[in-house]
C-alpha cells in the first residue's frame, strides 16, 4: 500500500491543525458515510442576496435528501472551515456585494488566513480544503476556465490548475458559457484532468446555461455508479489529478442558446471597455447576465446547483460503497 513520505505526512499533520471540520462532517468521514463539499464563492460573489442564502440552504437539504452529508466550506475570520453552521452561511450571504469579503482561490488563502478575513472559497480552494479533510466529492454550479481572449489576457481560472493537481471530483454543469469552452477543454487535457459528461456515448460537454456547448466530451457515463468507478480507479492508482464530472442541466431550466450567447457577448465587451479583469471578471459577467435576463439566469443557476448536488450525493454514495 502507498504510504506518504514522512515529509509530506508531517506537512499534512501541520495543515489539518489550521482548519476546523464540523463534528457532523468529522463523524461522517470517520464512519465512511458519503460527504459532499460545497464552495462559498457562489454565495459571496456568484449570486445576489437573498437568492444566495436560499440557494446555500436548499443545496444542503438536497444533499441530505439524497443520502449524503453536506460540507459547505469558507474562511470565517481567517479560519478555513469545512462544514459551516447555518448562521455562518447567513453571515456570508449578507456580506455578498459589500466588498468586505474576499474571493479566495489558492493564491488568496494565506493572505486571508493571516489577515483573519471573511472569504468565499472558489472551486480551487474548496478542492484543496476538501482534499485535506478527506472529502472526495464536491458539487457546484459552473466551472471557471479559459476566458475569451485569454491568448492576450492570459486569464485562465485557478480552477483548472487545481483540477490538474488535486484528486477531488468536481460535479458541475460544465464550464460557464462566458468562457472559451474549447480552450478550457484543451487546458484540462494538458493538465491531466479526467472530464466525463453524463449522457449517452458521444454527448457533448454542457455549457452551464445550456445543455450542449457544442464541444465534445472526452468521456461519458450513464449512471452515478459508473462515475464513481472512474473516480475510484484513479484514486486506487494514486493519481494526483482531479475529476470533472459534468451534469447537463435539466431541459426545463436550461436557457435559450442564442439569447444567452448574445447577452454574454454584450457583457464581455462591456467588461473590456470598463477594464474589468482578474478576479473581478467572473462576478461582473455573472451579474450582467443576471441583469440582462431579468433574473432568469439566477433562477436557472440555483436549479443547476441543486441538480448537481443531487448527482454529487449519488456519486459520493456509490463511491462509499466501493472498497478501498
Ligand atoms: N459557478 C457559478 N458561480 C460562481 C462560480 C462558479 O455558477 O460564482 C465561481 C466559482 O467559485 C469558481 C469561480 O471557482 O467562480 C471562478 O472564478 P475565476 O474565473 O475568477 O477563476
Ligand atoms: Mn481569472
């Protein structure tokens, strides 16, 4: 059996003392119950109040309904917490849009801790903390990726780097349609991240707001058990790279393709003209899309997260039934 080298074990021991895991999550992990982690940037920088609060609460209930334990992750006054309390979720939701809360990717973690800041975790930092806590499955809405025009700006989400180096399964509705999905898939291939989409063989990757981005998915799976088997095989082998499991959004809540692409183009050029870049870009684009669709994108976004949470709970349950 693989044993970590002493140095990495010591490093790991030191790291686990720096963050808090809730009793419920700790208990679930030690007894082998399925656990699904959740990010918090979607609460703090992805959705407006009060829909962010409603989403954060209902996504936890959805995971419980489908037989797993939810673990929402965030930085509370600098402390990374895995499995925050209901009042903490409320605090994060209230702080959205206030400018008093940090959007935390890998590069922001140390600063957020050292300065005792409140922070919403993106996919990248949620993956890191999930891995440290021993959580294998993480559910969210949409993935960050290679931005349009990245050949000039070099704006590539830290989510993709993390998917190349941290062995956690991210269950989502695909890369957001605000991105260059083809380049995002190329990048994930280079980084060695498994990408599979739920559907019959040959199904394309979903485009977050739409069921079909037009870009081919490298692999497909038709049942949650099959998804779990893929993750299990990679973990058995000790691969360090991540797993991206894409769940096309339900037909009833997917948005109209041509409508949304027009809005995205408008929002992207507005961001260009205003000089909005870096970590502000994704939140800006999401809020523009929400405004232009009169809130329809927010309603859909919440439905996608719930749908992915359900899938995540099933994948985590199937994974917990597979022997190590
Ligand atoms: N998906 C959503 N809303 C969001 C995000 C994803 O539906 O707000 C967040 C995630 O936390 C993701 C982040 O990790 O956006 C990516 O930001 P950037 O493009 O700056 O890396
Ligand atoms: Mn970016």
